[in-house]
């Protein structure tokens, strides 16, 4: 018994070494790895050339302010310098009449224009108004302040003192007893999306690898000379190692690029890196187990077809299961402690994402995490054992794709 186990372990490592070697010698695998690493680095680096030096504080004298045209024939705004001071992000072009203001806006000399009709009346002139236009809102805030100051002054009230009372800053401190879901949302979504890419892309890669070997009949020799458990576990874990290596290089290139251009981004992406150690640990544990679960399923389905063209159709049920699991996770991010997420965190097909989200954004006990991990781990082993049986049966069958139900039925008959 012990000798058999040792023999199987040796076979497993032989298959593992062989499969990893195939990945590392595969030109398309290497080209894809470095191409995606360069693309991700470019996504991080290129925008910095258009950002300017964002780490410097805005200087009204140096920055390119938005130009606005102004016609105030009645001098309703009073001292223009005071009004301009209340809108520091804009530069003003004074116009003598309405036609001059319209021409300035049409010719692009000013982004927009304002015609002051009275102390609390105006016209807003713009060529094309965008959905994100906030110029009018900024102007109204300043004009209301200006009108309020004038009225208070006429009433003999110290307008500056009233303004000071209105602008008194409030001091506050937020005490979070649980999780800061707003802060954790970004990195949680990114990690869940990375898991999605890993399962869908690399799961297909494992299925393709199995089918390709089956089509050239090389795997027939392996199956007859190697234990099917060692073979399927070796292939799946080799695929996991290769995918983690590839993903690590790609993400590492992006992080390294961000490290060098950190100042240009003005620390805007730091929140993606501020992941607590316990969250990282849960992501790694549930991520690996969840990936292996789906990898076994993809490998199993890859053995049921003889042509790589049939992989997409064969693997569609597994892909749909994971897409549903992903959608449940994304929807559950807004309510991590909901009943739906609690149930999903114990279902093997969904727990790899749902339990991670609950740990990152909700409230969950260590016992729940342990139970979920055990269920997922046991499911992973059982799926691997079923996959090895179907793998051995499927790789020796050629011709039309074999239905999963048919394969299970044949295995039971044996």
C-alpha cells in the first residue's frame, strides 16, 4: 500500500514536471505573458504623460484655468476681483456687449459666458453643454454668496462675520467598529475580477491542453502507463502553477511600473494595494481551492472531446456556473452580510468569491471560514477523483464528443 502511494506520488511529480516544462517551452505562452506584461505596464505608464505634474498643488497663477466670458453692464457683482477670488479655478474675459460675449463662446475664446441682468438674475451662454458641466453650479454658488453679502451690508450687518459663521469648519472623527466597506470595495472587486479571469481563461487553457494531447494520441500512452489520478492532478496543478506564474509576471510588471510612476499618479491607486494580511490569506486559500475545483472540471470536460473546436461547447456549462457565481459575488458586494451571500459562501461553486467578499467587507466568524474552506477543499478532492475517472475513460474515446452523463454512467457500470 505504502509502495503504491510512493509510486503514485513519483508519477505525479513526473507528470507535473513534464507539464510545467511544456508550458515554459510553449512560444505562445511566453509571448502572451510578456505581451500582456508590456500592455499592463503601458496602461500604467502612458496616462502619466497626459496627467502633468499632478503631485504639485494647484497654483492659480500657473495652472491653465477655464476661461469664462462675463458681461456685467450694471456692475451687479460689485468688485470683480472679489468675485473672481471666489472662483479661483476660472479666468475671466470681460465683454462690452452681448454680441462680443457670444462670439467669444462660439470661437472658443471662452468655455462659456454669463450675462448679469440683476443682482440675482443672469443668463448662461454655452456652445454645447456637456452632461458633466459644473460651471453654472459653481457660478451660482459664488453669485448667491455675492448677493447675500450685499444684502447684509445694506442692512448694516457685518457680512464678513456672518460669512465666517457660515463657513465654520466642523471637526469630526469616524470610528469604524467593523469593516470599512467603502474603502475595501475597490481592491475586493479587483481581486474578484482577477479570480474570474484566472478561472475562465486558464480553465480553457487546461481543457485545450488535454484535448490537444488527446487529438495527437500522445495522451493514450500516458494513460496506459500512468495512474490516472497522478495524470489529472499533475496536469491541473501544473496548469495552476503556470497560470500563477504568468499572472504574477503580468501583475508584477504593472505594480513595478506603478512604483516608478507613483508620484505622477499622485497616489491615486494606493488604495488598491492597501489590502490587510488576513484578506490576502483568505483570497489565496479560497482562490487556489476554487481555481483547482474549476480546473478539474475543465480538464474533465476537455477529455470528453476529441477536437479543440468542440471545447467551447463542451465547457459552456462550467463557464455558465462560474459566471453566475461571479455575478452573485458582484451583486453581493453591496450587501456582504445578506442571506444570499451567507448561503453562497458555503456552496463550493460560489464560496471562492463569496467567502472572500464576506471576510473583506462584512462580518464573518473564524468557524464559518474554516467550515467553508473544508467544504471547498473536500469538494475539490472529490471533483479531482471524479475527474481522474472520467479523464481515463474520455481520453481513450475518439470521435464525437461524449456527454458527461454518458461518461458517468459508463464509469458506474464498471
